[in-house]
C-alpha cells in the first residue's frame, strides 16, 4: 500500500525545505553579585539592630502597664544588648527601678540616664519622681503640678510616683484625688484600684479594699502585690480556704515567697494541718533566715506543738529582726512561762501591754490624721510612736510629713538626725542626712 504522505525530494543544494527558525543563543544567567547579597544582609542586620531596642522597649512598656517592673527590667537589659543605649530606654529603666523600690537600682538608673546625655531637666524629673516615690513629699510636692502637665512626660508615671509617696506620708486626701483622676483617665490601669484598696485597708474598710484588690487582679492577673494583699485580708477575715490558693500561687515568686509561705502555714494550722504547715515553712527556710515573719511563724508552730526551747529560740530571733511584733512578744511570754522563766515572762508581758497601749493610741491618731491631715501636733505624736513601737522606717516617713507642714520643726529634725546617726549599716548618704538634720535642729 502506497503511503499517503508523499516524500519530498532533497533539494539540490542539500538544504532543508522547512528550515526552522534559528535559535537565539541564551546568555547565561548571571548569579547575583556577592556585593548585592552582602548589601542585602547588611540592610537586614541594620534593621534588626536598630529595631532591637524599640521592640524590647515596647515589651518593657507592656510589663510596666501590667505592674511587672522586674520583667520590664529584664526586657530593658535585652534592649541594651544592641549597643544602642537610647534615652527612651533609660527613661523606662528609671520608671521600672522606682517601682521595684530598690534605692540602688534607682540611683543606677538615673546615673545611666545622665551618662547618656539626658538634659538637666530630664534628670531633674527622674530625681523628683524618685523623691516622691520614697515619700519625701516636702521636696517633691511643689513640683507635682508642673510634672503632671508636662507634655513631654508620661503623666501616668508621675501620678504613680506621687500616689505612692502620698500614701507613705499618710496624706490620704492628696493620694485619693490622684487615684480618682487616674481611674477616670485610664480605667483599665490596675494600679489605682490597688492603691485605693490600700487606702481602704488602712481605714479598715475591708469589703471595699477586697473589691478593689479583686478588680486590680482582673486587670492584671499576674500582679503579685494585690494578690498578697488580698490573701492576707482574707486570712485576717478568717476565710482561710479562700486565702490558701492565693498564697500557694505566690510561693514560687521570689519577692513574696517567704511572706506567702508564712500566710499559708498559718492557714494550714487553722484548718488542722500542722504537718503541712511545717513543710511549707521548711520549703523557704533558706530565704527565711533574714525574715522576721518566718522565724516568728516557726516559733509559734513549735510553741503549739509543745517544743518550747525551739519556740523560744525562733521567737527571740524574730523579735531581734522585728522588735515591734507585739503578737510574737506575747507568744514568747507564754513560752517563757512554760519554761518556768517567770521573771523574763513577766517582763515580756509588761512590754506587750506597753506595745498594745501605744498601738491603740496610734490607731486613734491615724484616724485623726485622716480627718485633719494638717494637724502638726497629731502627726508629730504619731511619728514618735511609730519610731518606737512600729517599723522605724514608717516613723521616718511620718516625720518627713511633719516637715512638709513645718520645715522648721526642731523635734522632727532631732529625731531624724538620731535615726540616721544610728542606722545600720551606715552609708555616706545616711551620714550626710544625719549631719543635715542635726544642723537644721540647731538652727531652729
């Protein structure tokens, strides 16, 4: 069968009849130049390097908003690893250091800010806020209005420091006004709720204090301060079952581990589990060696278990660290009676009565201060009682409050000079303060 496709003869010149289009010769694809890759890499690294402190600075801001200053300082230390020591980061470090309450951290943060070339006005602002936060309202209060209206600063940070300072100085009306303003401007900020809860607690308005602490925890669930305050409030109200989960949650937080263990152990004793109470205290034994509350809790536990020599040793150590703990002094007196140390027991009971009379008078004076905050005489009497029968540091803040009202109060300067002269360990700053107050006392 013949093929239906007729073969074409080869052309005479031997060329193809259907000549395909000539192929264009492709140029070889050039690999990207090494200089371009290097430029791209440098650009990316520069972006990361420049953005690094900004990113971690924002994390620090978020941590401060949640009242987590230790975490904020951690993020700021990461920000510093870029080598770009930005003023914005240094200002945040000052705010975080203030909120930890660590004087050395505050001084270091301000020194770093100054070293980075901050203006004198910026440095002065941080120094004033540090004074306010520590309760030195005589120095800080005159600057409050200016700092609150400074458009270049964070007025919420200013409010925070002044609220803390006014509370320490027992100037509850000024603190309350700032708390109300901050709540209005920033209702999702947990701090004013916590601060108002503290005020209500001091005024023994416990249901209101509880409600505010709970609201602060709703806004910042990981914030430890309102958690420990709420736990202790519930414990004091004999609601141990409600307090225990809060204490347990705080056991692993270094700042409050001992305080939480002491509270939890007391709750466990109250619900009939002294063995677990002892285990809880043992869990923080190392951290509790310099904590009066831990020694006092161990002393009470030993006393209730009938181990009177061990109880006496622990209670004496606790009172050495915290001489104003009148409840511990009462337990010590009972313990000494059991050990037939009658003379020592009688002296301890006498001191208990002295302490309790002084603290009863102090509560009356604090009510008077709330009603009439400018009464210098009442404030002075309260300050002297605090120095002798309460935490002396509270007395120092109260004396500074007296000097806010009358900078020439000679007795206040004398007591402050004596306090700083005998303070241990002595520092250059305490010696300077002692000299300054002694000179002012002589001048008046």
